[in-house]
C-alpha cells in the first residue's frame, strides 16, 4: 500500500517547511508529498 500526504498552502511558507519536515520524520514515511499551492505570493513555489 502506498501512502500519499497532501498539503494545501497559501502564504504560509514557514509552516509549510515545518510540515514537510515532520512528514519526512514519520515512522512510516509517505511515498509522495503533494503540495497544493493555492496562489501563494510568498515564494512558496521556489
């Protein structure tokens, strides 16, 4: 079974970084992390 994590973000780059860091530290790491950028203007895309 594959596990995917989906995160929706809008102008919360620091929270997004923390969220990704915590997802990567899980006992069962997700096979993929899908980020949905909801029109952020805080350099989330980079």
